[in-house]
C-alpha cells in the first residue's frame, strides 16, 4: 500500500509538472507566434516574433527576465509585451544609430576646418 501511495504521489507530481510545462509552452508559444513588423536595424521590413525581439541584442538579459516574469505573472498582456519590446528595440537601435553618426561626425568636422584652412593658404 505504501508503494502504491508513493506511486500515486509520483504520478500526481509528474502530472503537475506536465501541467506547468504546458502552461509554460502556452505563454512561450504566444510570444513566438505573435509578430511585430519592425522598421529598424537588422529587423527592417521583417515581421519578427516578440520572442525573437526579447532575445535580441537590443534587450539586456536583466530586462528580458523582468519582462518575462511580469508577463508570466499576468501583469503584462501579450499586446503590452509586444508594445514594450518593440519600443525598447526601436529606441535601442535609434540610440545605436545616433552613436554611430556621432562617431563619424567628429572626423568629418575636423577634416572640414582643415580643408578650409588649406584652401586660403593655397590661394595666398
């Protein structure tokens, strides 16, 4: 009898674990099947799943974990998750593009004044 009870408990535990896995798969599947059309960076012109955006270089691991926890807890809806993730990616890409532009600008600014100084000297 004890073995049977233990077996039943094991079966119940296994069933409980399967239920948890199913729930996990459901929320994960929702994130993987919900897509956003992105107009920035490497995602330009593509429909990208919320899951892929969450796991992209644009979202730090800490933020990803926090967002997933909020989503799993039901504090963020799928639509809110979609909006938050696409906004983070858009802002991160804009900041990266701006940084790249600024890195190129000083070299251009330095070259232009030198060219201006060079031309008057050539004319003199």
